[in-house]
């Protein structure tokens, strides 16, 4: 396959369509409370909904997400992590709650562990849950027996612990106005800080991938911090965002930021020293949390619940074949005025979608089986992409001429 990566063009030609750039809304599902955070595993999204607890949403069809189960919690559900058959909730005043999701339609709490201050976020690694406990700092809780979780150690941070991540031997805390704190958890009973990095904005959330920590820094936007040497973390790059960066998820070369009033922002981090925004989409309310899975961004919007978006600004891939896969009979890929897509396309999947993209990777039209009028488009190279939930994506190139 030939890869068309067009970031350089996207940087020069950032043409917004309404309140979006290189992103499209796929589907949404309202929640009864304020949606705070989201985790996605397999065909289900796990959304914390503040006073409405945990909501389990089927996303097997991203265009039609549907709530299938829920579990109320005693306080205000904020952070969520899912590992194995359990969802781990940071539940405000009630601490850590552990919910069995082995049957997504009937989630049920199996254990809990209190924390001295509000539990805001949780990360899980191995047999331990690492809870960001606001003024109580990092709390280390053994979850080897989910029915009887127990705190085994803690480290009080200088700020307010809002976000947590854990990889290997370290836990990472987004600590409000005291920035990023890195804590060794080699001995879970005696966690100790080994390094820290001040941040310009209020550190709300942190995600760690490889040698970098990505911090959602409120008005300072996305901050990229090298953690290759945990004792000396160093900010290497940043990208300002127009709202307030509240959460961040990483997928390959892209960071997806829940940017409060400015919705979803997509930032290329292929060059860690120079991250740059390449896409965005406004959300109905305020974007609070975000997760990425299966090519989709799942946004927890405080007022609109779960919103699902697709970013397509990374370019498209062309198959070696012609449009044969999209038509009943092969015809030349040069078209004038009319682009014909075979009606048999619907037989390839239960929910087919056919989309036309320009050479900049921007979707310019929804197509349908049969004759499509493309006379309004400027001459040039375009790509037809067929997507559906149960078949591999197909992409082919066409040249539109007058």
C-alpha cells in the first residue's frame, strides 16, 4: 500500500468546516449525570457520570451507542480504569470502588476502599490501584483480592492530586499547581518521589507512553514531558489549546485532548518538541474526558454524555487495486461529472458507509451506491473510502476531471 501522510499540507491549509477540522461526529449516547471520564475496552465504553455512577455503553456500532447497564455509587464518580473483569472508580468522598463488569448488562460493586480525601482519578498496574486523592496525594491500594482492597502505602504530594498514571516501577501524578510528580513504587508500601517537573498550567491529567508523559495543563494546553530519566523530567514541547485541557489520550502519533469548552482537539506529537494541532471538533457541552480505541475518539461531555468522533486528517491509504472493490464491474478511475459506486456494496457489510476525501485528507462528501454527481468538485485526485463495522476498510483513488 502507498501511504499518503499529508500533515505538512494540513498545517498550511487548516480549513474548518463549521466547528470542526478533519474530524466528524459518529454517534452519541446521553448519560443521566455529568459525564466525567471514559474508558473503552472491546465493545463497551465505561463512563463515569458523577452522581449517576458508572454507565456501561455498547459501542459495537459507534454510530448508535446504547447504554446496556449501570451501577450507582455512593458519591461522585470521576476517574475510571478497566482491567480484566473489573472497573475501578475514583468516587470522590467514597474513595475507590471496584465494580465487576464480567456481565456488562449487570455491573455490580464487589469491593471498596476509603481514601482520606476525594478520589479524583485511578490507574491500575498489576495488583495495585494508584489513586489520585486530591489533598491526600497518591494512595497505593492492593487489589489482588478485588472484594477486599486495602491501602498499603501513600505519598502526600505538595499540590492537589487530580490525575494518575502508572507504568513499570513509577506512578505519575498530575498534581494541580505543583505540576507533574514522579513517584517510585518499587516498594508499594513506601512510595517515594524521585522527580518532578513544574508546569505552566494546572496539571489535571497525565498519560504516559514510552519516554514521554503527556499532561493536560488547563489553560496551558498539552504539555509534553520527557520522563526517560524519571529523576529529571523535562518539558520538551507544548501546544496551546483554546479551551482548558482537562484530559488526554494517545493513539500512535496523535494526542486527543478533552479541551473543556473547545471540545475535542487532535494534536500531532510525531515531533515531541513541536506538537501541532491537526484537527478538532466542538462538543455540545464541555469536553471533560477522552479515550481512543478502534480508530474512534470517545469523549465524555459533561452535558451531552458520551460523544464518539473520528479523526481522518492523517491521510488515507490507497489499495493496489482499482475501484473494483466498490463496483459491480471495473471501470477507469478517471471520472467526469459522475462517480458510480456499485449497488452490490451493501452486501459486503450490514452498515456500509462510502465517503469521498480530497487530497488533503478532508472528507468532502457522503456517497451512495449508484450514480453520484461530483461535477461540483474541483479537478484533482480524490479518495473513495468504504467503511463499515464488520469489514476491513477499503480505499481507492479516483481522478475527477472536467
